[in-house]
C-alpha cells in the first residue's frame, strides 16, 4: 500500500504513523484538543484529536508510534486525516521507528564501506590510527545519527551521509589542488561532526543534551581526539593539528569555533562543510518550488528566498 | 643565463629588468636617491640609485623596462643589486614586458581552448550566444589581464586562469550535485569577472580606471550582458538570470554586490570564486613557509597567519 | 456624498470600494470567513464577509474593485462595515481604480511641467539629452507609479511627487551651496528611482517583479543610462558619472548600492533622497498623533517613536 | 605685500607668522632640529630650524607668533622657508593671532546680526528667551570659536559660521516643509554646538579641555539650557524639548548622543548639521583637486576619496 | 489568611488585589471579555472577566486595586481565579498599594541608615555635600522607587536596594583594591540611577515619563549634579568628575552613555552596576528552575538560558 | 646599589641586565647598530650598540642576560645608557633571570598556601579532587608563569597572582551573594587560565606555542579536566560543568569562548576575571600619570585614555 504522502481525499487508511509533533489547544467550545503531525517515510499529514484527555496528552507525544484508522478529508484545500481510532504501538506491533522516518539515500553498509575506504587511504599512521579508532568507537551512532536537529541532513544517517558527500567533494578538489594534504582533509571530514553523537539525544526527533548545550560537539570531539591519541600512545604535531581542524571547522569565533582555521586544510574543511550544507538546503527548497517562483525563506542562509528560473523545465522535481 | 631570482652574492649581471616600484627619498647627506624594485620572471631584487636627478625620477617609474649593469651584493643579509649603469629600454631592445612578468602557468592558447569547450557545452542557446559574444568581444584583454591588482591571480592572464580553475572545480561539483544547472554555472563563471578588463588599467602594474572606481566590474559587466542580449535580439528570463549571477557574485551587499545570490547557481558561483581565490592565496603563502612555521599575515583572509604542520616534509616547496 | 473615511456609526452606504487586502480565516464555528480592508480615496474600513465560499475567495482579492451595500457599525470602539451585498465591479461600472486610491497632492500635468522645467535647465547637452530621453521613454509609468510598496510615497504618482519634492529641495540647496553642479544633481534626482517602473508590478497594490527582486531598480536604471547614451551616440565621463549617481544613491553598500557616493553630487543626492523620505514619514505619523503623545513606531527609522511636543497646538492636523 | 601662500622660490621675506605645529627630530649627524609649520592668513609653509636649543623647543611651540627673516627655497619640488632669523613676537609687535589665521568668510558683526534675526524670529517666548540668554551669555566665544579641532569649520568663527549656514538651510527647508516648527529648529541650530566654547580650549590651535573630554559639548550644553531656564523662571515641555534637541543632535547613541532624535525637528537638526558639515568638507577637498582626479581620502566620510568629473572646467577653483 | 500565591484549587477567596495588567479580547461567541493579572504580595494569578462592559474596561486598568470574591479553579494545569464579584477599592477600604506589591527585602529605614553611613564616609567635602544634598532633595522617591520597569529590581524600593547592594560590593572591592577612591565610588553609586525618580512615573506599575523618554535618567541626573553644586557654591574638578561618573555608567555610547568611562572609578561603578543587576536576574531565574533544568531565556543577558547543575540539591529554592 | 630604574644622569654603572627587546637598524653613515631595551627589577632603559657585528646580533637577543659597563646620559630629555662594555652572562655569573624581571608582589609559597586553602574549601569531592590533581600536575609552571604576554599580569607568577586576586574577590562576593556556589566558583577560578602553561612558551619574554596558537588555553584546559576526571574515575555533571566554566570564561563566542556562560557561576567567573584584569591595567597606567592628566591609551580597554582627577594628591604614586 502507498504511504501517507500519496493519499488522496476520500482514502481510508489503517496505518502505523510516527508522531512528529503534538500540540495542545482549546477549542472555542472550551474543550481541549490536540493537533498531531503524523509521518511515515513518504511524507506527513495533520490530524485533530478532538476532546483529548489528559491521558491522550501523556501518550501522544513527539517521537511515538501510533496505529491509526481514519480517512482523508480536505480542509480548506489541504489534506487532513480524520482520526477514527488511535492507539499507541506496542512491542508486539511489527513496526519500527526507522520504518517511518526518512533516512539517507544510501545504505548504511555502503556508507560504512565508502568511509572506511577513506580511512584506509590516510597514509600518515598517526592520523589514520586516531581516525580509525574513533570511527570504531562511535560506529553505531555515527552511522545512524542525523547531522542536525533541523535545516540540513536532519534525517536518519544524515551525519554519515553528510560525511560521504564531503569526502566525494574533497576527493575531486584534492585532484584539482594537489598541494592539499589528503590525510588531514579526509580525517578532518570524518571526525569534524562526530561529537554530535554526544551533543544530540538520539536518532529520531533529536534534541540537545546537557553536554551538547554546555560544551558543544566541537569541544566534545576535540577532547576525544586527545584521549584517543593518549590511549594509542600517539603524541605530537598531528594530534594538535587534528584537534585544530575540529575546533576551527565552524570558520569563525562568532560561529562557535574557539579558533578560526589556521591551517589550509582546516579552511578547506570549513568551506566544504559549508558547501555541502548549503547545496543540500537549496536543492530541497527548490524541489518544492515551481519554475518562475521563489522558495520559502531559508533561515540559515540569511533568510533569503531563492528563485527557480522560469525558463527551466521542472525536470529536477522528477529526478530527485 | 639564469634570472634575478637565482643570483648569488658576487654575481655580475647585465640584464633587462622591469621596474615594479620606484620610491624617492633623501639620504642623510641631504641628497636625493631612489629605491627601485626590479623584476624579471624569476623574482625581484632591490637596488639604490644614488644621487638621482629629476630626469631619473621622471624616467624610472613603475612599469618601465630598464637595462642594468651591476653586481649583486649583500646588505644586512639580503641580496641587493648595486647599479653600475642603467638606461631605459627602447623599441630597439629585444625585450617585452611579458618577458619580465610572471604569468599564468598555462598557455593562453590552451586556456582559450579550455574555456571555449565550456562555452560550447552550454546547451541553452540564449545563454550560449550571449557568453560566446562577450568572450569574442573582449577576447584579447580577457586572456591577458590579471584577475586583480594584488592578493590573488595578479599576474598576466590571471583572469583567464582563475576562470579555468573555477570551471574545473565547477565540472567536478556538478558531477557530484547533478541538480545544478551547468549552463548557468559555466556562463556565470566565464563572465563574472570579465568587467575587470574595463575596471583595470592594463595587463602589468594595473591600477583602477575611473570607470572601475565609480562603477566597478560588477555593474560594468551586468550592463554588457543586457547590451549584448539586445544586440543579439535575446530577451527574457535568461538575460535577467545571467545579470543576477554577475551582480551577486560577491555574495553580500556589504562586499559590493547590489543583490545577494538569490539563485542556486549564483550561490555556487560565489562559493567557487571564493574557494579558488583562497586556495591560491594559501598555496602561495605556504610555499614560502617552512614546516613548523606560520605564514605571513594574509590580509584578505581576516589577517590570519597560517600554520604549516611540522610533520610534513617540505615537498610542496619543490613541486610548485 | 462623503467617502468611507468620513462615515459615522449608523450610516448606510452603497459604494464602490477597492480591496486593499483580503485575508481568509476560520470562525470558531469552523466556518470560513474573510476579513477585507476596503478603501476609497478618503480612507479605509474593515469588513467581515461571513461564510465565504471558495468563489468569494477567488473573486475578492487585493487590488479588486467591489460594489458594496452595507452599514456602518461599531465593534469595540472601531468603525466596521457590515456587508449586506457585495459584487465585483465590471467594465460597465463608472469607476476606476484611480478614483479609489490616494494619490500625490499635485496634478500629474503640473508635475510633468515642473520636472520638465528642470530637465531643460540642465545645461550640459549630454546629460540633458540622456535625461530627456529617459523621461520620455518611461513617461507614463514614471508619472503614475508609487515610489515604494510601503513606508513613504506609496501612493499613485508617488514616484514623480518624490522627485518634485527633491528637486525643490535641490534648488534651494544649490542656491546656498553654489559649488554644487545643478546639471548633475537635477539629472540624478530625476533618474535615481526611475528603475522602479520595472522593479514594481504596477500602480496600485504593487509587488516586486522578478527583475525587481533579482536586479533591483538601481542596476536596472544604471543599465538604461548606458543604453540610452549608446542610442544617442553619447560617450565619456558624463555617462559614467550619471551611472554612478544612480548606483550610489542608497549611500552604502550594505543598503544595496554597489558603490558608495564618490562624487559630491552623488552624496548630496543621497542626502536629499533620505531627507525627503524621512520628513514625509514623520509628517504623516505626527499628523495622527496628539500633542503630548508619541507616534507609532516607525520601522524604517530604526523603529523610533516620535514625540509631538505638548506645548504645540494641534494646528498641523488641520493644515495637512 | 603678499602673504606666505603667494611666495615663489627666491623671494626674501621678513614677516610675522603663527606656528601651526612644531616637531622635534634628530638629524643624521645626531643634532636636534625642529620642523615648523608656519602660517599666515594666505597659507602655510614648512621650515627647518637646525641645531635647535632646548630654549628654542620651549619657545617655538604651536599657537605662538614669531617674526621671521628668511628666503624661499625649493626642496624636492615643494617650497620651503629657509630661516635666517627668528624671534618670538612680543606685545610691542603690531600683530595679533587673528591677523594670521583663516577665519569665516563673513564678518562677525554680520553673523551677529544674521543670527539675532533668527533669535527674534522665534515666536514661542520661552524658547526665545532661553536662546537669547544663552547667545548673550557666551556672546564672545560663540562668535570666535571654531566649530571643531579639525575636519570642518576649524577656523576662527567657524562655530558661528556653521550656525549661519545651517540657519540658511533651515529657512529654505521650512518653506518647503511648512509643518516643521521653525521656533524649535532655529533654537536647536543656534544652541546645538554652543557647548564647544567649553569643550575646546580656545580660538586658535584648540585642544579638548578636561570638561570637554569627560562631559562633551552635548551634555555641557543640555545642562546650560536647564540652568538658564531656571534662572529665567521657565518650566515645562519647551525646556525638555530644547534639551532633547541638543542631546540628540549627533543622531545615534554610538555617535555620542545619549538619546537618538525623537522629535521631528531634532531629526531635521541632525540632518542639517550633517549636511552642512559634509558639503563643507567636500567643497574644500574638491577645490584642491583637478578635474578627472580624486581627492585625498576624507576620514570623517568613511575614508572615501571623491571624484571631480573630468568634463567640468575648473571654474570652482577660481570662484572659491 | 494566606495570599494569592499560596492558594490551591477549590479555595474560596475574598480579597483585595492589585491589577497588574488588563487585556481586552473577544470570545469566540463575539462577546468582549477581559484577562486580568491580579497580584498581592505573595504572587499573582490570572482571571477572566466575561462579558465585560465598556465601564469595566475603563475601571479595571493596570495599577488599580480591586476587591474580588471568587474561587480558585484549574485550567489546563494552571490555577485560575473565577471571579464572582469584583469592585474597585475606594478610599474607605483598609488597603494600600504597598500592601499588595513586592518590595525590597530590607526596611526603608534600614536602607536610609545604611546609605547615609556611606554618605558620611565620603571625606572630600565637595563630593559629600553634593551627594548629601541630592539624597535629601529626592529622599522620598529615592527610597521608594523601583530601579527599573522590568528585568531587575523592579519592585518597591528597588532603586535604594540596588544602591545598598552596590555599596556593599564596593566596600569589599575597595578593601581588596585600595587604590580605588572610595569617595568617588560611593558618591557615584548613590547618585548614578537617582534620575530614575524623574524618568519613571511612579512607585508601582511605572512607565516612562516624557522627560524620561526624551532625556533619560543619565542626562537628568548629570544636570542635577551641576545645579546642586551651583546652589552649594561648589566649583571645580569634583563637579566635572561626579557628572562624568553618572554620564558614563552605562559603559558604552551604544548603551546610552554619552561618554564611556574615562576615570577608573567610573569603570568600576559600571562594572559593579552590571554585576549586581546580572546576579539579581540570575538568582531569580534560577530560583524558579529545578536542578538539571535550564531557566527561561533572559532577554537582557543576550537571551541566554542558564543551566542549574543537576548535582546541586535544590536548597537554594528554600533559602531564598 | 640601586637599580636601573633609579639611575640619574652621570651615574656610572656596572650591572647585569636582561635584554627585553633588541632591534637592528642602519645609521645614516650606513653602519649597522642595535637598540636594546635593558631591564632589571626596578625598571628599564634604552641603549644603543653602535657598529654592531653579526655576532652581536646573534648574541644580544631578547630574554638574554648581559653584563654591562656604561654610564647614564640624557638624550633629548630621556635617560639613556651609553654602553662601554657588554658581554653575555654565563653560568658562572651570580645572576638569574628571576633576579632581573618583575614578579608578583607576593611570595610563591604564600600563593601556594593561599590557593591551596581554597582548594580544600571545595566541599564537593569530585570538584575538589579534579582541581587538586590539576594544581599538583602543573604545580611549578602554574606558580611561575605570567598570565599573559602583555597588557596585564605579564610578570613572573602573574598567573598565580591573578588567581589569588580573583579568589579574594570571589570570597567577598560570595559572602554578599550567598546563593553562589563557592565550590564551582573557586574551582573555576583556579583552573580557568591554567592552560596558559601550555599556551605560552615560558616564564620570561613568553611567546605563543604552536599548541597555544592552534588550540588556545581554553580548549587545552577543558580537555585536561576530562582527562583528569577519567584518571580519577570521576564521571557526571560536575565534569561537564567544570569544563563549561573553562570553555565559557571569555564571555562571548567572538572573544574565543566556544560557548557563552550558561551557568551562573560561569558568568560570575567571567565578570571577576574581567574585573581583576581591568583594575590591574588601570592602576598601573594611573600610577604613571599625574593628577589632572590622562593616561596613555589602553588598547585592551577600547583604546581609552583615563583621567586622573586633578583634586587628588598624588599619594597613590607613593603607595604603590
């Protein structure tokens, strides 16, 4: 059966859905109700849960799976799900969160292989060993976590997928600018955001942990590099340099890097990170716009609204 | 014979040299003298012209070729040229400025071919025709001008070489991010800085023209796009979009773009421009530094001084 | 009969009105309704259209004329129009938009005369011919367009009226500071915002066109100056200088001028533009305030709220 | 006889001159010498006082009149005064500082009349009486002080002349924008910078007093307004409003106004002040430049260098 | 009986309360109602006044005492007061505003004594006499006014209490840094915010007066210092210095000080002021948070949200 | 015998001095010479070493001790040391650097005791153990290093003395604001700058190490806290919180803290750090100024120049 993203008015559905967000309100008759945004992997839809009880409010919270029976109506031009029955999914239900949330467009195993290829391409033994040890240490969350809470790569395995894209870009760039040190650049890319597995609370509907708020993924990870180096008995310039790449990857102190990039590969790492994040945001926003229109405003890009040239056919919508 | 960049103390030379800069001073005995920086393609050296006359001051100005007989001495650890004879080069002398100034590490003909390849790869006929017409119109200066007065690509053919590097980068990037419109991106790269042939005064020792100061290469070029389109009878979205790419390529209004990038390819154009300029500056600064040292401060990169990791062998010095 | 701005509670009206804005909402009974702001030349009033249909939503959009029968009620201290009948105006109705929207407090013909006087006062033939040609080319929209979407001179013929006010100011100033070049200043004033006839979508309820968003009225107009010069066979310093006046009239790069003013008259043009805009905003805001009170916050003036001194009698309210 | 500004090489002079600045240095022979800039009303010239004694250093300081016998030589293309005899002027010498320093291009008596005219044009009796009392209180320095230490109106009577120019401008503007309150605007203009008679140390070669540095002319003058009002037994809104005009005339807190303009006439006062200062600076800088050239950089105008259009004949040089 | 801050669901109350804020709305049935925030010294509670009349809206405004009979209900987890009867308090009612608003945790008489101690500790007679005269002049409001409209010390006698805290801090600091001039620092602390008795409208629910908005407490008070000095026949450096301390106590021009601190004790005054304000805000916000949680966002502290460490027991909640 | 700071013109000296800085120049006769700044514990003096050899340039570098015979002359009002004999000090000479450089006005042993007192006053065992371990680990450099390269506490033991002053201040403050957690605050103060023992190159004439430049003392120390906690087997909130105090102590991201203070005690730590540094700078600058004068400009305090009130007797000069 097709997912919630393909429903049409009049469809009746019985389906597992993940609650993406749940908001309580009071109707004009004074009675409480809830507005749920429900998702599966194909998209999301709004539903109202009228006359909600306190129990409902406790049960139906964000990041919870529910089983719903209902039908699709239209409300002022937008599809809405009218709930007939709703219950929490239990361990007996044949469903997992990962079945319901979007994830990277690449298999985890494939990403593991791809990234490991680059780990082993690092020729400096100190840099390789530190990188390898850290990938191994955080193996599972590293390949499952999103890269952010919102804005870009905020899907399952978004962190690893962001790394894969950056490595591809780095490979091309180092071929064009052969002075660049591939060891440093590859290691920097693989490690730069790995601290997010501590900064964020989990794979789906993540929030910031206390450590994340007080220390940030940058300091967390710079720290892990030293610890790992010590455990491996590695000392010297490479350890300092690797830490610096992580510390400086936000590019400016006002963006949270305690030091700006002071090594060429740190500057390149920052630019590649920025590049992949921006293109990803732009592609997604433009996919939703028609030729001749402007996208919604993109907050992390100075709130700009981008134009999709009118002379383009809308083929990119299909491709993606 | 080897050039001025390879001289050692004690060498006697008789050579054509280009005056890179000429400064007048008064010695402690009250007599005027001049300090000349003299260059050939291999490097530059300082020389003092003692007891200089008013005629000397008129003759020996920046961007002038002289023939010099002298010998190499050391003054406080730095090589200096002691002038025995000096005269202006004339039309009879078998020397041209281009023999004495550094230029792009690629033949002009090769760059012409490379860039044309991209012109012809543009599939949209309107964009291709405008681009082709402008490359043709400015053919000679476009392939000879530097990209700037200083900081990066400030050598003969620096403008075209910068475009070549950006096209290479764009080609790699569009393969990795296939949603990008290659037509727009290629045309934008080729045209974005072409206004510099009007903004700058010439190929060697360039300064800003009045038009350059009052209008800037951005407005100059956006304007030429419209004129060319009109001459070719082209109208519509493509003309607006191409103009926008040029207008927005500095990325922010405070950096002189009247509009920030509002088209995906305009954003990418800005990032690629930035990328190539920064890497070029970094490579050059790092080539002069030893492993374990920091470079001189790079003004256009927030005055940062970059570290060359100590664990690296100095092979890049040789390669470049 | 008096207009909507003079109505009192209890009045019954049958009148043509222009929809200034139309917003859809849902009432607490779940039924859709629309909130319309309706204007004639004397002011505006709010009205609710209860139980609105989809057809209503399609018909009653901003910038549309309707004929309404209704009466004036008070709702929480504010007048409101209770709609009894509403229909779209048709070509048969003896009404035009210009009858319903505020416009400049000066006849168009008078403004044409006034501005032409200044065109002909320009002594430099190159500057005069370019200015004259452009006024002629854009004659109709130039004398009908507003100067902005909101904030100041956002009424019919606001653009030309803004130019008239600036010319008056320029005339006084050049008498006091005779070094100023009147040719340049007059031409600059007449042309500086003329690109708005391309940047904005129309005379009433204007929005930004795609060209407006991607290029802006500054680049559009600088471009037209060159084209016009070429058509007239004019070359040289005057063309560059005129372009510069237009390019720099926002005063700073961060305000969208690719170059800051670098010519005395460009600086003066910027200051006069600023002066007329600010005084116009201030006068309007103060007209609505009572002595001893502060105005509403003025967003384009750093959100300041201005004081109307208590010792002043409220005569300015009458005068204006 | 003509002044120092008209001398030519070879002229012998015997003349009173004011020391504009005096700098001590050591010659390459280890002996001390002084560099003096000497001025009369027609201009200034540099002179060296070789082998200067400690007494010389104590005597020949800035703002001192000397009698000099010497002749005019040329040193590297610039005129220089070779001192044959120098002595301090004494009370017996028929010379006063005011004979040697540039001053406003309007007689003091004429300025007194002009400004008084505006004082008496103020209709509000409270505002008029306060303004009149303060003009009277500071009569002498107000009409003699410069408006600043440097940049604009830094000549004798520059303060009053700046006020005169602003009043002229205000008169024109209030005719064009009749809503403006002339009482407030005229009083504000006359008083806004009057605190400079306390902030600055004197008429010629002024520096900042301790009160000037710690309080500034803005706070000093706002304070005097209240005191004067109290002495005259005036209370109420006008006193507050007048103070506000003075406090806010720098336009922004970051420019030293404790409050930004919050009254229309305060905003206009700020704009007129700014306008007169900028035009004055621009006129002076452009007078020294040739058509087709750029002026020196103007620090208080964001360090911009202004262009004097090439197509202009140099008539303004003559006029001024 | 306990206050409104200690009520529980089901309690019936008959009590005087001060209206802290009153907002008008329209219910979904189209009828007007008011939302009142009602306070006594123990806290505040929300109440709805359904079907409110125009008279109600006129009567029940902020800073008015009402007598209310009602009972405490719960609405969506928050206590609410259901109004049964409400009337304005009259002069006959045995209640005063000060009975209903929070005030400084120190008796006024105690604060008077404490502050006077410091006045008399000032050894410089000029500084002491000015300070003493001003404390005497503003005696009553100085000891009753809040220090601000919101954010910190916005309770009865908040101004004097803020001064007391700062004096305590100054005493400790001057013992540790004995170079500091206690005379200046004590006088500066006592006077720095005294202008607030003119800037603010009153003791409870204060707003800004016209003088407050146009001049600000800084200019008002600097001015009073001079006037007082004149009345006492005091002249000289101390008067200038005291004014400077007041003028500069916001620390930067962009924060409203016309001069930044240019005297050591002025800098210290600014730092102590800042310190006491911030700690007070932080303490209050943290008192409401549980260990392991973050506080609400604190707007005047760059909108930061502060963490209360999880390892702390919640004893501070009890203590305060 | 008295030191170099007490010499008068005509004195003959034979003394060990530390070279504070050494600069090479060329005299007007074309011969090289060196300008040395020589210091002992009482002050410093300039000396010229004429006709210096290459050997001299290699020998007489900053941070080197020399033995000098010479006499004191006056050159243009400033004392200067005329060198008669100079040689490098050797291991046989009875002199150590610490004899020649200023150091904290408190014995190291006293500081050790004082700081340890606070370590043991920390009640939370986790926080105490981590702090104690780190003080022990860095014991020697921690009590010998300066706190900075310049500006404040740039003398021997400046780091520990800065900590001592801050602890004193913290003690007073926590008595006045008892909600503050002394454990956190004391530990934060003791540890916050300890990373400087890695960031700086040594005790005298320190420069930044590569680690210092690439990582900074903030990241270095945050890292050491975690390592130490791991070695001690400590986990949990306290470790995160301590790290946060160190990471945030510069107060803002643009000042190099990757996180702004998000814990009350972190904010207080930042304010105390700031307070002690500023007072120290101010005291030193004012000690050199006479009453009625302004200090030199203080770069780290926004380049302000501070006033020393004229009414003060110069007793602080004596005291200090």
